[in-house]
């Protein structure tokens, strides 16, 4: 029998870390998801699901954005009528919050749209999200105590932007090695094993 304790009790999530859902998390919003933490503090946590791509493109939600054909991701179940972005084009977009490893959350949206309209923006350096994932005060810590999440401390821009969304959950676990590598091969439905 596999030990489902993930050593989360002494590890605290920080901005730039990834939360990897445990293999059988029953919440459909977070089943086999990887969440980038953008904020974590005493009042709660905030992040984006990196691997739930929607069928919607940027041009579908913004006016005057015909060239904005990047896919949008479902960032989480909260406020899905809001648009957010992360990127690794630090020099080209002013503002935003540093998440480490050359990754930024947000920034000057008008600058971004100007780069998109002019065709200068490398869309592989961006991810766009409808909504976000949020946890109230102490909620994420409680979920970590229940082993609902595995904290991935070694996230890189390549993990976030270059790994295909369908493989991100599995690839992060494989990189962690040991029992996590074994977990990466668990079937979605263990009855099919």
C-alpha cells in the first residue's frame, strides 16, 4: 500500500511554487491539476491552474483583439469572468509581480495588447486565465494537512510554459522522483487498473 503522506507538514508554500493535486482528489475543479501560487500569506492564497485549457481564445473575450488567438486556461473556480496572465517576457511588459525564475504575474495590460496587436509578443511566453484559485485564511494549510496537495518547490519557466498542459501533472511528479514518480503513473480511475 502506498504511503499517501507527502511531507507537507514542514513545507510552507510560497509564491512561485506549484501545488500538485493528489491523484484521487474528489473536487472536479482540481482533479489532476497543477496550480501556480502567486500569493500566499496569513490572509489566504491565490493562484492559477496551469493545465486546464479551455476551448476559448483571447479574441473570443476581448473586443478589438482579432490577433489574440492564444488559448485561455481555466485558472480556477473563482471569478471566471476575469482575465489574468503570467509571462516570462519581463523586459517587454511593465509592472506585475515577480514569482521567481523569470516568471511574472500580470503587468501593464495595454502594453501587452499593443505587443499582441503588432505581432511582437511571443505567445509561447504567456499563459492567460479565466478566473483563479483562491483559499481563505488557513484553508490551504488545512488541505495540505489532509494531503490534498503536493508542493513542488523546483518549478521553472520551462515547466510552466513549455510542458504540454496534458502532461504537466505527470511530469512534475516524475521530476520529484521516488514515490512521486510512482504516483505519476496512477490511473485516473483505479478501477481500470
